[in-house]
């Protein structure tokens, strides 16, 4: 194991950039998913046509949501590691 601990600036940068990635992509993906699921619930015959935009939203938006979440998680982990020292 290395003795390198995360720097304060690096941890804060990961946290801020992660938020900048997660919030817009999460809002966009969530809006598309909720809208599409509401349409499916409202129109039962729509289900036979497939899930519509749900797979597209998850394929396009999912990796950005996951990337933003991982960056936030790593930033918080770095801040906690610095606090423990």
C-alpha cells in the first residue's frame, strides 16, 4: 500500500466536478424516465410498444450519472481520509 493520502484540493475538485456532472445528467435522465413511466402508466396500451425512451435514457445518461456519483464518492472518501490523519 502506498503512503500517499489524497490532497485537500484534489478531494474538493473531485467533489465539485462530480456534482457538476451528476446534477444535470441526473435531472435530465430522471425527467425522461419519470415522464416515460408516467406515460406508460397512463396509457396501458403503450406498454405493448415497448419501454420507449427508458432504455435510451439509461444507456445515454446512466454512465454520466454513475461517473458523477463515483467522483462524489471518491471526493468524500478523500476528505474523510484527510480528517482521520
